[in-house]
């Protein structure tokens, strides 16, 4: 019996050591991702993605590297979309989108309750529709499935609520729909504020707050609430000075305050 426990302990210790490189790569990747996020640097998002890809190769049954790989490729795609429209940039953005989808699909296959991965998948599939009725018929059910799963498993997650609000913002055609988006984004903002009061672990997600403020500003702007919009844009820029959407939004609404 004692010998059996000794073998079990040895195997457990060896497995733990085998996992250490993947953990270290993921931790390094998160640090690189956050640096990329603050600088809005596409090359650094790519470097973070490479670290997560290496971590996933070493720990193929771990959700964390694949979630983070999806988040890094998603943000690399967004960063590329802010660059001048060229064929090479369109191709690079499309490649990043597909890489994000692949990684996030792997994450939810490993853990069907991973709310942020579902939220990102729903968002990306929504982006792929891009106003096309045919793609809406093809991809709409996937969008709804992943949004439903995200809300079921992460109702108090600020990134889940933020991504839902962004989707509502982009599909809103009337003031009532904009108010619904506003409610989602305001809830996300409160959850982000609560989250920011807690210390973060080295691999804990802490992205999305400044972008949530930007979309709050854009929603207030479309509702004709210039002062509220300007306040949101200023808060977003205080957190992320490189946010070109917030800067452009503030320039539009400042005269109407």
C-alpha cells in the first residue's frame, strides 16, 4: 500500500513538472498580451499568440492556452482592421479571425462551460455575417448558441456582458434597441469596476474595460446624449490613450456638451 502511494506521488510530481513549461509559457503570453493591449501593438499580439500556441502544444488538454490564443488572435485581427485597407491587411485580418475561431472552438470543446470563449465565438461569428442575409442564415444559429452559453455560464463576467453589448450595438436599428445595448454595456461597466477592485492573478483575464467605455460613449452619442458620451470617451482614453475610436468620438461630441 505504501509503495502504491509512493508511485502515485512520483507520477503526480512528474506530471506537475511536465506541466510547468506550459504554465510558464501561458504566463509569459499573458504578460505579452497585456503589453500589446496597452500599446495596441499588432506584432506583440502576434508574439503573445506564438507563446500560447507553444503552451497549447505542450498541454493539449488545457483550456487556458487555447482561450488566450483565441483572445490574442481576436485582438490582432482588430488591430489589423485599424490599419490602412490593403489586400495584405485584409488577408492578415482574415487569417487572424480564423485562427481565433479555431483556438476558441478547441477551448469550448475542452470545457463547454468556458463563458468568455463562448462570448468571443459568438462575437466573431456575428462579425463574419457582416450584413449578409445568406451568412446570417448559416451562422445565426451559431451566434445565438454561443451567446446563450456565454450568458448561462458567465452572467457576472464583465467581458461576456461587454461583448453582448457590442453585438447589440452593431445590430441596433432603433432607439429601443440602442437602449438595450446601453443596458448591457452599463452592466458590463459595473462588473468591470468591481473586477478592478480585486487583485488579478498572473493569467487572469483583465481586458475589455476601456473598450466597453468606448462603446458606452458611442451608444450615448447615437442616442443624442453628448455630455454622457464625452464623459465615457474621456474615461476610455484615460485607460487606453491609443483608442482611436474613443478619440474620434470625443472630437465629434465635445462641441455638443
